[in-house]
């Protein structure tokens, strides 16, 4: 479920445009954005973009591509303007890819089943809920770049460049996970039969596991030309985002809470909502639109930023509370009321996104003055998509060696183990990307 690139330096005066300095890491062209206090809008973008995507993780990054909504000075357009990557987006992409690894270490792919009534199980559930914004964040990052209406992205380019690249990843990784990972890494026994072959072919075609995100990405790309037109009118874009959020996130969360938390039979409400026909895919489109809108909207007062942080913290707390309510309702560990389409998860993702845009952006400015820091961040960002794709195979390999996230107290061991797994996967991806073929599929 991965490559950001730009950082904005704010001037001392409130209405002054952002200043962008040239990045010494890449020779690619970068674009400059134009941002106002009231309504910052992306004015120019690179010729190339990265997809931030990605499992739920991620983002695909071509070596010569850069993600970049930047800022064009509205004060002195004739003066040469230096350029700079949005490094906070790079940081957010790397962080999101780590959250994907963290969530699989804490509650998705475990060697020992969770007991939600015991200490270990409760710690793992809390960690899982905190990490749920991982996929929404990747979708929001994608929206920053692909929905910029001033960026030249033709329908032909979407199909021949972006969708084609994802199709290559789907084919390769479906084959890998259904054959090599399943029968070699996980050591499953292969029994030749007609049914086995048919099942194998179906699994390869469908993908499965964390590869579902790649199919979602293709769906978003197909709809991208439509929503690029939508965002040209910010009022309409916000209207679409709010409608998607209410119908596909807030109401669904409310109805789930009625069912699970209060034992009310509200099936008729679900049926009514489904008949609106925007129920299934709207929550992902909401994240896609929200990423672009929030990234190009400047908060002129700090209280709005702090309110966003509060919303994010509240959302994470609600995810934890709702998850335990679900476990006690079903008398087992279940993933209810804390999925990607639930409103509380969206709140958490929004808070994290704003935190990186402002607090992290401000904190890393001094570091990004150093070339080695820029280079390290760039490498981690470029490998994020590969980390998302490959880590799901490294984890079972560790488990076969009896090295997993449950061998010590999960309170401290899960974060440590996640770092170990992430680092191991990153090294593998970094080395594999030295081979040209792997650059095209990760």
C-alpha cells in the first residue's frame, strides 16, 4: 500500500507567494504553483507525475518522474523563480508506506490469532486502528497531482502511461504472489489437478490480498479526466467531496454503529443508501478529491490547523473505541467500524495530512538544505511503492523462521519489528530497482 517531492518555504509576509528553490537531487523539470491566502491553487506541474498510492499503500514512481504541485509567485512573474520539491509530500508517502507495514504487523497478518480480551490482543488492536489511515493517505497524495487541472494529462496518457504501468505491476505481482510466494515462500503443497489450475488462474486474474489497491488505482485513473474538470470549480469540487463523505462514510459509519453498538435493525437504511448508487466507490473518490482540495487550501489562522489536528486525534480514538465495541458485540476479533470507508478513519487521515503539510513541512525545511538529506528522502520515497508490494512476502518468510511481531511484548516490539520489516523490504526493493525491469513493476 510508494515518493513525494516538494517543499514550500513560506515568506514572512502573509500575502507573499511561496518561494521554491531548485532541488539538487533530480534533473527533471519541476513545476511551480500559485497559492493565495484565500484559495491556493496549483498553477503548474511537472511533465511527469507520480502516483501516490498505494493497501492498502501507495504510489508509483518512475525514476524520472516527480510529483509536484508547486507554487508560482504572483508578485513578480518576470523574475526568475527557484524551484523546490514538496518534501512534506515525500515524507507523507514514506510514512504511509510504513503504516501499511505496521498495520500488517499489528493486526492483519498474524501468526497467532488475537484474543481481544487479553493485553497482547488489545495492544495489537489499538496499533491497527491507529494505522488505518494508510491507504486513504495514499489516495489523498494521488489527488494532489492527478487532479491538478493545469497539469497536462491527456486521456491517451492516462491509458498508455499510467494504466499500462499499473497493469504491468498487476500481472507480475499476481504471478509472483500466487505462485512463488504461495508455494515457495509460504511452503504450500502443490497438488496438480484441473481444479487447482483453474483456481490458480482465477487468483492470478483477480489478484487478491493487498493487490486490490492496484485495481482501485486503475478505476481512479479511468475517472480522473472527469474529476479534473470537476476541480476547476472549487465549489463543485467541495460539494462532491462533502456529498461523498456524508453518503459513503458518515452515514455508513452511523448505520454500522446503530447495528453493532445499539443492536438496532437498520437494514432498510442500508438498502436505501445502496439505491443511491454512489455507495460503493464514493468513499475512495472522496479521499482523491480531498487530497487535492486540502493541499491547495491555505489555512491563514493557526486555530484551523490545530482544529484539524484535533479532528485527526479524535478520529483515531473513535476508531479504537468502535473496534472494541465491535469485538465485544461479535464476541471475537473483527474488523468492523474501523475500515477505510468509515468516517472516523477519514478524520484520522485528514488530521495526519494537515500535520504533514504544516508541522512536518516546517520542521524539515532546515534539513532539506542539506543535499544528503534530500537524496536519502528521495530514495525512500521512490521505493515506497515497491515496499508496499513486496513486504507482504517478507513477513511470512520471517514467520517461517519464527521471527514475528508476537514474540515479545507488543507494546514495544510491534513498532521495533515493523521497522525491521520495513528496513529489510526497503533494502530488497532498493537493490531490485537497480535492475531496469523492476523499475517498471515497482
